[in-house]
C-alpha cells in the first residue's frame, strides 16, 4: 500500500466544455481526504477568441498548477497539427517542475491527447473519462481511442463503452462504468430563470426558441458546408427565435463561426453567443423548445432536461441515443420535418420522461473514490494486453 496520500491529481482542462464536465469530479476530489486536485490549463481557455475562460477557471477556486497556450492561428490542418505539438511541449515543460501522482483527462479533444502524451515519459498514471464512445464523423474519435490506450484507469459513461475498451485489450479491473459526470451538474446546478437568461444573454423573453449548436464534421468538411447551409435554410423556414452557440476550435471552426455570425447578424430573431458557461448553457437547454445541431451535449445531457434534439449528420454517429434524439441527414426538408415531429405532443411526452442512457448523475464520487483506491493499491503504469479470446499458440 502506498502511504503518501493525499495524492496529487493534475486535472487537464482545455475548454469550457470539459471544465464544466469535470465540475462534480473536482468537487468530489476536493472533499476527499486522500486526494488533492489541481489544474493544468491550456487550449481554448487561454484564447481571447474563445472567451479567455481561464478567468472562470481561476474563479472556481481550484489551484492552477500549470498553464500554457497551444492554439495556433487558423483552423486548417497545419494549425491543428502545430497546436498538438505545442500542447505536448507545453505539458512536458510543466510536468518537469511538478510532483504528480495521476493525470486526469477527459473526452477526445486533440489538445487533450497531445498534452497527455507528455505524461508518458514521466511514468505518470493517466485516468480517462468518457472513453469507449464513438463519434464516427470526427477525427476526435481516433483521439479518444488513443487516449484510452495511453491511460491506466477508464471511466465509461455506459456499459457499451466499457465493452469497446475491453475489445482494445484493456484489463477489466481498470475499467469502471461511472456514468457521465456532466449529469451530476445537471442534477445539482441552480439554473437561471427565463428572465435571468434573457437579461444575461439577450435571449427571447417569452416565445419558444431553438437552441442551435453545430460543430465541424472534421472528417468531411464538405459535409460541414452542406449541413450548416441546410440548418440555415431550415431555420429560415421554421421562423422561430434561435440562439446559436459558437463552434469549438476544431479544423474549420473559425470559418464556421464566421458563417454563423453572418447569418445571425442579418436576422433579428437570431442570437449568437460565444460563451455561455455551464450554468448558462444548461439553463438554455432547460428552456429551449428544441435543439438543432450535432453537439455531444444533445446526445449526453439534453435528455436529462426533457429537451427534444434534432441531430444533424454523422458527427455523432456511433454514440448511444436516449429516446429524445431524432437523427436526420443534412437536408433542410429533413430538419424541418424533424422539428415538427420533435414539437409534437407524442414526442414531447417521450422527452418528458427524461430517460438518459448516460447515467443518473452520481459519477463524481465514484470517480474520486476509485482513483484514491487505485493509488492506495499502487496503480502501475505497466499494462498487460487482455485477450477476450486468446489467440492460438
């Protein structure tokens, strides 16, 4: 048994999205007698273009052990690859001066993978949240699976995700079905009222509105162009007030945001919000009439709000669905028809049950306890490939 608790847990955060998802895990670790969490901050957090959200990270009260910029100018393949190299270097330099017992990572962002790679030469165990999922339309899919093979503890949202990780040769005693941590926040956050939301973000005050969150399909940028054009055409036809959120710093993300901004600026009932934060975004989900786009939030969290989701295209292909999701192709007519179905009484009754395949909202304590116990037992960075069916000798 290791006798050096409290263990120093470095939590890697790259964006507003993952920091919000980490919230319950950070809280659980902070209150845990054998864990001492701190943050390594990079990616969109340090970019003025994406809201410079490191200020919100600092305001959370969790100590920032390291921070380093990594985003390159532009959003083409060269800029993304350059950003990955910069993230690896920045994390390597940060780790050289830190005493770390475990690095906690989440999801599938390229900056997340690149920074985590730097921990390998230091023999630092890595824990990964949300491994084993599938998003076939995005290069992030490969990044997630790379993080899985780099990691030593796996916290899955569903049993199906755990099965995928077992197929990758990871040992069953390192795989845990915790549920999705974001659902902990859904259950616990005090959300903004409709009036508070309108005042803070210039939302419509009383009429039904659409929440639109669309990100690039990074494995098919032509599909991105087709799908956002179809969404624009559908919204013009639907003629409902719409709140757009900005796309992430993916390949073509900046050019996509320019198109959204141009579309919204020409229409009085369209609102573009660059950064809402977890409370603002979840509050918008709680009040929206329907969600349109291809964001993971429509797949993971929306069901817990009873929010109907029209999921456009293949970006989230392969992810498990709750009953609130309608999948459509990137064609305006399909989107329009799906919005009509989503707003119908029958489908609204299904959504109102708030059935969510990604858990019940108790992931944070499970993850914190499991990390502490694994470190107590001397978590090793050595891994043996676990065969499901042993090959012939």
